[in-house]
C-alpha cells in the first residue's frame, strides 16, 4: 500500500484536549482542507448518536476526518461504511476475536461495541461539508450505562495488552485514504462481498434502534451499491437508508 496519503490524513492535527473533534472541525472548517484529520487525546464533550455523549477519557482514539469536496452526498455514506471496514480490518489483526460492522455505524467485537462512528454534514454557503467522527475503545475503560444493550469492550481487554494508538491510527487512515480513492473511482461495489462477510447479525433477527427511539426487528442481509442496508423487514426484502434511522 502507498505510504503517502492522497487525501485523507495529509494533515493530522493532534490536540491534548478538545470539546469534540467533530464540533471543532465543523465549526472551524475554513481553517482546514479536504481530508484533514483531527485527533484528541481526550474529549470534554464527545458526542454520539441519538444526542448522547461519548465518554472520551485518555487511552481511546477520538478522531474526525473532514470532507469538503464531496462530488455527491452519497459519498459520505460510502466513506463512513468503508471507514468502519478499515477499523474492522485493523482490529482483526490485533485480537483473536471476530469483529463485525453493525449497520449503520458501529464496529462490534462479538456482541460488544468497541467503536462508534458519527458522520455529520453541514451546509456552508453553497457547499456541503462533512465530518466522519470515530471513537474507538483501545486502552481506556469503556463506558458502561443503562443505555448500552450490550456491554462495551476495549481492545486491551480483548487482547490482554496495551496498544500503540499512533500505529492504529496510521493503519486506519491509510486504509481509509485508499478506500476513499476507490469510492471516487466508482469502485465501492468491489467491497460489497467483504462488507457482507463482516455484517453483524447477517441472516439473524436483530433489534435496530431508530432516531425516534423506536425499535424494530430486522434481518440484515448485505449492502447495496449506494451503501444502504439490504434486509428483511416486516417479512419482506427491503432497503434501509441511513437517513431513515
Ligand atoms: C456513536 O454514538 O456510536 C458514535 C460515537 C462517535 C464518537 C466520536 S469520538 C470522535 C468524534 N467526536 C465526537 O464528538 N464524536 C465522534
């Protein structure tokens, strides 16, 4: 794999502490370029999906990727899915556990969440900008709480040792940069078999939590060419888009 990033990770801004890397990049996007990455050792107001907070003590990975040159809005759906694949591949090489992508935006180790991804977009003048925020439990103690259906887990709990965060970040960004080039070359479809292989709950009934707080039983099957989920819903094959959640 090439060592010089084409787009993602050409510039990496490292901070000791920040409110939220997503908020910081979205609010000050004029200071940064397409593909720039912000990483913080800890976040004071890390954010998750469903307006939840994301517990961000030192020892975990908290980073966001800024995308300013989107050709089509679907690119961000593809990129957030393939960034999950980059994380799934990287973690798989470090612990003897099965890692899955839980649609739309989590990486699971077995039945426990190890990583959450928060893609966010904002209209800026005539342009749409996006950030993909990634939080991974590595050497930190994972959050616990009643809202977590399954207990969260960290990489060091799984592997029994501490990991070098810089090496992990480097691997994930290299893969993500490579995948981003492929998305732009209309090669997203090449990843569908691998994505399907590591889809959490494939062929089984799982509970999907939606933005309105409702839950729904679905059977995940795989993905479409535009990064939506193919599944069985209400007894019929259906397609779920991230915006529906
Ligand atoms: C989830 O709810 O599963 C998504 C969690 C996303 C957390 C990451 S940490 C880096 C970035 N900054 C944030 O405030 N959130 C994302």
